[in-house]
C-alpha cells in the first residue's frame, strides 16, 4: 500500500488531468488577475507602463497584454500550448528579472512572477497533454499514438 502511494506516477491519464488542471489554473488566473485589467485599462496604463527594452511604453504594454490575456487563453484551452507557454515564460522572465530585479521578498517582490514562471516552464517542457485542443489538431483527434497508454 505505501509503496503504491509513494511510487512515482506513471499513469498517463492522471498526468494528462494534472496538465489540464495546471494549464487552466495558471491560464485563467493570469488572464483574470493580470491580463484583463491591462487590456481594459490600456489607454490609462500605456503612458506609465515600464519599458525595459526601449520599444515604447505602449508597445511594451501591448506585448504584455498579448502574453497575459491572449496567450493565457491559448494556454487554458490547450491550443498551441508550447507557443503560449513560451510567450508567458518570456513575459514572466522579464517581469521577474527586469521589473522586480530578481527579488523574491521585500516591497518590490517578484515572488508571484517567479511562481508563474515555474509553472509555465513546466508546461513548455511537458506540453498540453492529451486533454487539449492540440491533441485534436496535431495528433489526429481521438486516435491514440503507439506510445500512448
């Protein structure tokens, strides 16, 4: 009983469910808590938004909105998941290292960006899993691959 409880998981169905939960959880929380507000307040935020690469405040905000709103939707539904995760990895890397100066505590803490970054890196590496739009578009629908359990 203990051996089964603590053994590394190899149940691909549970792995796919875990990837679904992670995608939806991270995607929707980024979308609702960060992306939607930036999209709705674009005009008022644009003039003062950080511009770490010198491309302009509005352009920097537009890139962040693309990541936090549009890429988050793609991530949550599992459509071009690795692309969406890559966009969000870049976004959170910039937020953590350039905006929050790599601080994990204190008044300018980037701890939340760092945690999001870890989840997005995991999804970039793992992909969407079988419970995703990607599966139907890129693996021929409900057909199982030879390596699938």
